[in-house]
C-alpha cells in the first residue's frame, strides 16, 4: 500500500472514535472499568484491556464495542434473574436422600430414574442377596448322609398279625465304594444329568430360576437340580416337600456340600442313595435287581440303562407297571428305556467319556432279569407284597401313601392274607402240576402251562389267599390278577341272575314297551338245548351281524339237549350240563345290557368285559381276574351282598394308625335272586360238570368253564365261608417274545382236552378241603320260589341220555376286541364264524362263540378254527388294582 494512502494513527484521546467511545460509556462520563473488574473470563490474561504498561487498550470499532458490552453484562438482552424452577438455574433448596421424582426435570423426564439411582438400587439388592445367602449358608449344616439316606423298612404282616416279611432299608440297599462303581456308570449319569458336575459349585443358577418359576406357577419342580442337589435331596428324607422354602434349603446345603466335600464322594453318595425302581436303592441293589450281578461288572450299555431308570422306573422299567399306570406297559416302557439309553450313550461319546467303537456295541436293551432279586420275596411272598403295595398306592386318597412315600419306607402294612391258606393253595397247585404236567416228555403240549387262583371271604371281601405263579422271583406276572384268560361258562351265573332280576322282554310288545314289560324267569323255565340253534332277538327275528349273517350256536360235542322236536331243557339242567344254546338265547331275551349290569353289580370290573353287544358275551368271552371272579361269586354266597375284594386291613407308621379298611356293602341282588343262583350252582357240583369239587360233609356251589379253542379252563366255587377261583392256561412267559398268544391245551397233561372239571376243579377240591378244616359246617339259605315258568310244554319230554359230563364248547367266533393296553392277536378263520357257512354237504356249520364255555369238547377237527382274539393283559410289578 502506498505511503500516501496510509492513515496516520489517531491521537489516543481524540477524534470521532474517541467521542463514540465516550458516548457508549457510562452516563457519568467515567472511563470504563478494566476488564478484570467485570468478572470476565479474560481477567486472567495479560493481553486484556490493558497493555503491558497497564494502559487501557483502545477498541477497534462499534462491533468490538458491542461485544465488550455484552461480555460485561453476561449476554445479550439478558432478562431478570428467575425466582423459581424453569429453564434457568434452580433456586437452591433442601436436598432429598432419594431424588425421585426428579426435582430438576419436567414432564416424563421427571419420572425417569437417574443412572445413579438405578445403580444404587442394584447394589443394594444384590448386597441384600449376598447377605441373605451368607446368613443361610452359615446356618445350614451338611446332613449326616449315612443316617438319613438309608431307607426304612416296610414290614408286612399276615392276617394273624405275625410278620410276613420286612423289605426296604438294608435289605434293598448296599453301600459300596466309588472303586466298586464302574466308571461308565458315573459318566453315564453325569452326561445325562449334569455334564458340568466336576466344574460347578453344586448348583445350576439357570435351572434353579426355572424350577422356582415353575413352583411359583404351581407347575413341576424338576429341571433345576444338579447331581449335588439330588444327592442332598436324597439325604433329606425328613423333608421331601415340593416347596420354595425346601428348594432354597436344598440350594444352600448343596453349595456347602459342593464346597466342603470331594466331587468323587458326592457322585458315589448319589449313586448309592438314588432309587432305581424295583424297590432297589443304590447302584448295587439296582445291578442285582435288573441284571443279577454286582455293580462292578456292569458294562456301559447296562450303565446307560440304569441311568435311564433314574428318570422314573415306573415308565422306564421294561417289565412294566400297569397296576400303577395303564400307560406303563412293558412295550411302551421298553421303547422309552431304549430311547433314553441310546441318548445317554450318545452324550457319553459327545463329551469324550466313551469311545465310539465301544458305544456301537450297545444298540438294543440289555438282557434284563425279572423284577425281583430279593430272596425274601420268593415263592408267593412277592405276589402278596405286590398286591398289598398296589392296594395301598391305588387307594392313596384313603391311605395317604403315594408310590414315593411307600418307597421311603417306615410303614407297617397289615394284610388280609391267611398264611395257612396261601401255603395250602400253593401245595394244591404244585401237586397237580408235578403229577400231570410233563414239559420234558410232552414239550408240544405241556410247556408254558400256568395256574392262577384266589380266595375271597364273602362276609368281608378280604382276599385270604392267592396263587400268582410258580415263584415270584422266576415268574413275575401275578396270575391271580388279570391275565387275559377268558372265563368261559363261569360267566353263565350272571346271565341267570339277570333273568331273575329284570326278567325277559315280551316279544309281543314293541321295543320301547318291551323294556318295561318283562317277566321274571323261574329256574323251571324251558329254553332250547338244540345244537346249532339259530339265535333270535327278543322280538323273534333272527339275530344278524352288520353283514346280514346269521348266528348258529353250537354245544360242545355237537350235542342237542332235550327231546326232539322241541329240545327243551329247564335252566337248572342247562346250568348243570352247561348248555350254550340255552344261555345264549336267554341272554338275548334278557338283553345283553342287563347281563353286563349283573356282572358288574356282582363285582366284575367293567374294563374286563368284552363283546357286550354280541350273543357270545353270555358264555364268557370276557377275561376278569381270578380275584374278581372269586369276589363276584362271593356275592352269591353272601345272599346278594357285594363287597369289593381288598388285601390291606390296616397301615401304621411312627405317627400311629394312618389307615383302616372299612368294608362297604352293596346289595347287588336280592337274597331271593342270589339264593336261587346258589341253589342251581349246587346242582352243578352235586351231579353236573363240577362233581370233582365236592367236599366231604359240606355244601358247595360252583361252575366249570372251558373256552373255545381250549385255551383256558376255570373252576369257580364257594362255600358259605369262602369263595375260590382257579384258572389254567398256556401262555409263553417270555416278555421279550413278540406277538405272544394263548396256546391250545389239547393233549396237555395227557388229556384229550383240558376242562374246568379236570385240573382246575381238582386243585380247587384239594385246597378247599384243607382251607375249610376247623371251620364250622354251614348250609346255604333255602331259596324262595321266584319267577314264572316260561315256554312250558303241555307234556314236557324227558331229556335224552347224554354221556358228556362237561360243558359244550362252541365253535370259534370273532371275539370283539375291547380297548386294551396291548394289541390282541388276530384270529385265523376259514369262514365267517358265528354265522352261516356252507359245509361240503351243503348244510350249515354252526358258528360258536369265541371264549365259549363247553367242557366236553369235540376233537379239534370238528368245527373249531383258530379263534382266540384276546391278548394277554399282564398285571404290573404290583398285583394290580383288583386287590
């Protein structure tokens, strides 16, 4: 810039700029205060309004003047100082301990807690938890496992109060060292239950939270327990309640146990105290119960199998437990056990605890033994204990004892079993078996022969004796319970009772009126004894199935009873000779619904009745147990008073008597009906098919029964003081065999055919002779006259001489299947049985009734074909709910 253009510096005190500065200053005309006096942030700077010499620095113009003025007043256009809360600084007030709601915020921000408040609360909460945990940890003590983890005995007593057996406690638990437990067993349980066992503190926080949440909702508590926790729980038998307080106690103890005890000791304690089913506590007892070997000899497959049992043997034991739950069948349990076992083995491989090549050896269930390894339960004792246990558990509402509580022990169970009668029944069966059944000589006919039996007191319903099989440690299905064996002609008394209770319907009336207009039947009423009788409905029309096929009912040996052309026999003779045609038609005339009602009223369980809409229902295609058949006949012995069979009289614990049985009596039939049935059944024993059951000096009433295909035979009879049922059948005892079915008994025991009048009646006689000793001789009540004589001929014809002494067996028929827990085998038929089938001569072969009840059968080549459609229904580990 040229020199002549440069402005000369203005004098400091003069000129227009100075004048303006003077005007913008205080009105008093005083010089502006130094910048440091305004409290401006620039006070501390040496380059303020004054230079190094302390003189005031001149401003460069109006803009600088304005900025200086703003700095001196604290901002542009600043209003008055606020007096309360607002956008500006709050007025100082009293401080609160917790600033909530927040005083210096408006709107929703006022209700949002500060991070300081949140952090403080979290610290306080977790601090409290730590304090509570510390107090809880300090207060709990490690339980004395050696004392508390040993289950107490359950003691069982005979009817006379003497001890039968003590089971549980030391009998079923043997504590062994970790060195005697296979390493595979330890890893099987750890892999399946708690893979972090050796690393965790004894608890699983996530699992605990889940369990507590479930408990709060009222759900299951499983899923939150480590092995340490389960070990602690097993050691705390005095408190097994499913409560939150108990769960927290378990947690604290588990933490302390995990901190103070060695992990190896914990896993050994757990395996020695856990329950594996079959009344086996601890790994050693379990190894014996399932495999009859010491625990140290278990292979990895067997270890994985036993680990599955820890899930709950009721639903994993391949032997089944249907007496506890009908879903716990051997087949279903085997499937569940195999799946669980394979999953355990896979996890052992995954977690590097088992070599894959070794694991490949175990793809099927190991060969397991019968459910009992305790020699104290051999013979009939095991069946008796099972039956008593089943009664206690299935009546838990009255007894207050669940399966878990029963396993813990400490109960004294007083049964109804008479030791003398039990022994005598076993001796009678053994005598007949040894004398007649020769599996070595006749393997095709004498193998798999089984007997079952039960005795019930008519006055109380008490089960005084049973025969469950050869030995409870060898044959674990209780044959006194439901086996699937059809009862044949022993069902006919229920048809007679129905006819005397409700009467037959009048065929001249319409269907609605016929139900109301009925005629009570007299024992002298006549019915057709004709072989191949065409069965008719109550209105006279021929009964046909849904395909329009007619039914022709046969008698055993193709024999017609009565004199032609009418072939009439009265009901007493029909019962005495077990004439199928007469009782099938009588059942149709009464109504099969009434026959069913009579059977149920007498004491037969409805679930065991089959084919209730088919004519063959009246001649025994159903399969009640020996206990229930003895109990239902006891109803007739008691003049119509029905009392359910029971096996436990009283249960006590350390708290005293906790259950006493109270007999409940229902009047199933009038005494007139029941006494007339008894009087007719006396005829069967006196001069009919049941003469082998006669007792010296005593009145006996009873009925034989043999099913079509000769696959089961029965004798059920009673005196006034005792009712007993005996069954016989052939059925493979191998639970692993698929598609098992009842086998024919043609030729068994060296006889052409097994009848109810043969071995069953012989066993009944031998047993009852001993059982009735020292009891007073009683007679049955004299029956009152009952009903009207129906179908009476003007001049009744005498019956022809019939050489048969047994009941007639019908030809096979399609037995309708009821709902079962196991599938029934299918029949093999050559034509639609029951119904019209043209034979080679152009005639009609009479179809019989499956499970029919003839006793003197024709040869197998007559009209019989493969017929048995009833599958086996084995009882459970316990005897079943019947007793």
